[in-house]
């Protein structure tokens, strides 16, 4: 299977780095993952440039990468005269009650989320609207170039995450492995969390606690089997932070370049990534200016160059595609997410509301009291907590019950752990200078995010990278607690609260009446709105019966496009072309990447809740 080429490349490169570069196994896996991610970006951009971004090109790219790694591996095997021994940083780990609990909990979470990723198709709202839709358009067009669309996010949203999904889609010939991209990102993030904790002077107990904290983040569990992309940002953010910590220790080129690649990909993956990665880059530059002038500026500039280079293709394509550089649609999209004012009043209400999303309890009366308490301070100083300049659409802030909905999941226990961590570091000056500097960096991430991003009910999933990258600090401090029962109590609570999100979260249920094993894959595309299934199916049957292969699409900006693609393929429309037609504004002026298009059918999908699909010859 071609889908195994990237896996084989990662494993062999990890062995190469561990055996001959004398890195620990975890560090070797991290650098191998970063290198493979860079290859995904490079191959995607290169083949897109020549408009040959297809399954054959991607398969050849991975074969070439794998062949290069094998050549280096066997060359080193022949020339090396040393008995290279890789460092097993978790060696000597004794079996303890807390270790058993963590191992069992991690196993359940990883296995459960993997089953969900494998046996359910991409089916979250944004995935069906633009994540997978842009992937299939790229595959159809053979290029990343912008195309006419009624859904601006297909063009303007940062595309890095979808590069990885595109590779899985092309290599597998469909979306069977698409959800595994986030699962792999979770696996990598958990590994890097332990590395960061180790670099911050945590022993084995601290590393294990950091692992438990990161693995049980509720929105992380439910996102691990979806295509939201936030766990991918978390992985690159953690990789960048660890690379910075290692670079500060030895000023190595390999860690400086890894920092640049990870930072660039974190930004390319999702727009919110820049608010988390910017403090890391400022710390990088500050390490040269203030901490140690002897550090080599060439490494810092090299890292910053990689950040810019990785994002340049997307920026240039987007800007150059529009006649007269008319980016008004992009500006309008940005206003929906970014604050329109950046004063202290906006910062205050966002800190309160961003944290308030995690304050919900099972009692409506308690939630109303918490809501009133959060609203009290802004009202006292004359600030509107629902200020439209910092609030998405016309949403109204209130504290709700904890939810297992992927878009609304909260992490109240983890918030409390983080608050205690920051208080201990700030008030008692606990930990090493590096830990305190890391805490400042984390606070800068949170502050920048609150200052820049509008409050919205589903904001918690956008906060996932912060929770993951902050987990090592919690592990470092709590791992030093001498009370022997505390780690057992802590991890038991975390896993008992986290495992239900594996078993019964929305929209993918592992067990129960709505289990993924009790529905067909086709039906699961419509889990979030099951009444749409028959409408889409009826239109697809009419298209298949008509013999028309050039299909024009008129669709709302928040409607589901993607289900049409797998349904059309499954119902005998293997060779079809689907393009958006009648597109108004700047997006309608973009030429079709595959040339002129004359549809013989017109499908209309109207409204987010009115599931109308109308076919016309």
C-alpha cells in the first residue's frame, strides 16, 4: 500500500538518527517527524507549481525520500566502525502503581481514538464545508492554486494541515486514512510533551505526569479522530518549543533548523498558530540579543528564513490570484475571527470569557451564578462583556454545562492545574530559570491569543495547542510532590474523567446505539444532520442516471460540499468534474485551474439547515 511509504520513511529515518547521530530515541522520532513534515510541504508545493499534484507524483516523491534514507542508512552501516548505542531515556523505569495507571489509561485513549479515526469518515461541520472540500479540489485540479468557490475558507484559510490530509487522500485513493492525520499528531505531541518535561529537569515521575495531563485533555481526545487540525498545531508548537530549549542548551544547527521548520508549519497549519508560536520566536531572538551574544546569529536567521519560506507560497498564491489584488473577502473573513480592537477592555473581557468556557458544572443554578460573577467586574467598570468588536457574530456569553460535543468540549480540571502551576512558579519561584522562562512564554501565548482572537462558543478547540504545550510544566511541578498517593489520585481522576470522551463523544460514538460500528460509512458523513442524507443521495442518484460528468455547484458559505464527492464516486461517477459556478465577487473572477468549464448539471445546496439539493439539466 502506498500509504505505508511515509510510515516506512519515518521509521527508518528515526533509526538512522538514533543509531548514527547519537540522539535519544524520542529525539530521533521528533526530528524524523519534522523532516517528514518538511517533505510533505516541499513535495506539495513543488508538484503544485507544475500542476501535477496527483497520486502518482506524491507516491514517487515518497519513494524518492525513502530511497534516499535507505541509501544513507546502508552507507552508514558500511562505514561506521563504532558500536552505536541509542540512548533510551526512559530506561530503567520501574513498575509503579502510577505507571500502571498511566499505561492503561494511555492505551485505552490511543486505541479508542484510533478505532474512531479508522472506522468513521470525516464528518465534522467544518470538515464537510471546507477542510476536505479543498483537498478534493486540489486533487481534481492538480494544484494548490485558488479556484472559484462560494466558500471563502476553502481559499483563505491556512492550508498546511490539509497538505497532510491530501497526501493520505492521494496515496490511499480516498478518505479512509484522513482522520488518522490528527491521531498521529496527537501521538507525536504526547511524545514531545515528555521531552519538554525532561528538558525542564523533570524526572521519570514528572514526565509521566506531564504525559497523563496532555493525554486526558478532553478536547484533545475528541479531536484526535477528526479533521479540525488543532492537534497538528499542537505538535508543531511542542516541537518548536523543545527545539528552542535544546538549541539554548547547545546552539546546534540541527535544532535551530528544526525550530524554523516546526514554527513555519505551525503557522501554515492554522491561522491561530501564529499567536502561539510568536512568543517562541521572540524568545529565540531574545536569547541572542540579551542572554548570550556569543550565540550565532546565522542560526537564528536561518530559522526565521524557514518560517517565512514555508508560508510564502500560500501567501503569494492567494495575493496574486485576485485581479487588482482585491482581498476584500479575506479581510471580511478575518474580521469574523480576529478582534477589531486591542485595548485593555477587550483584553479583560476575553481573559474572563476564554477562561469562563471551562467553568461549567452540571448544575444550571451554579452556572448562572458563575456567569453573573464573570459579568460583574466588566459591568462594574462600564465594559460590555459581549462587545461586538471581540465577539463572534451576535453570540452571547454564558457558562454552560460540560459537553462532549467536539466543538464545545471544556477542560475545567486542566485549567485548575495550570492556574496552580503558574501561581507556584510566580509566587514561590519554584523550578529552574528555564522553567520560569518557559512559564513566561506560555503566559505570553495565552495573552496574545486573548488579545487577538474573538470569543466564540467553540473557542475551546482553538485553545488545544496551549493546553498541550503547557502540560510539561504541570508535570514538572507536580512530579516533585513528596506525598506518594498524590500522583495516583491525580492520574486516576484525569483518566476517569477523560475516558468517557473516548467512548461517547459527539459526533463519533465508539459504543452505544449510535456507535460507528452500527452505521455505514456513507451514513456517518451525515451524523451531524442525518436528515440531509436522503436529499444528497437523491441528487447523486439523479446525477449518476443522467450521465452528466461536468457538475456545477451553487452552495452557501457554510454548507456541506464534501459529501457529494464520495457519494458520486460510490454511485458510479468515477470520472467527474465538480466546480463552483455563479460565484459572485472577487472569488468569481479567479479562472478555473483546469481551464474553461461548461456544466451539464447544476446542483444547489441552500442554507445551513435547509438541506435542499436541486438538480437541473
